[in-house]
C-alpha cells in the first residue's frame, strides 16, 4: 500500500525516517504502518519502530 503525498507529509518525522530506512526490518515497519491504518488511527499519531 502506498500513501499519497499529503498523507506522507502528515506522518511524524520519526515515522517517515523509519519507513525510509532500508534494512532487514523494513518489511516489519511496513506491516506496522498497515496495522496502524487498518485500525483507523490518525496518521499524525503514527509510531514506527526504528
């Protein structure tokens, strides 16, 4: 799932930084994003494990 630019901009800076990081945990962070969205939580409150 990709997000639009407006949605991406609403993510906290730490979440954007974590989601941009490419390593062996990238898929887990993407799953965290999907879970947050599936729960219907505000994107501005997104917390992603670094």
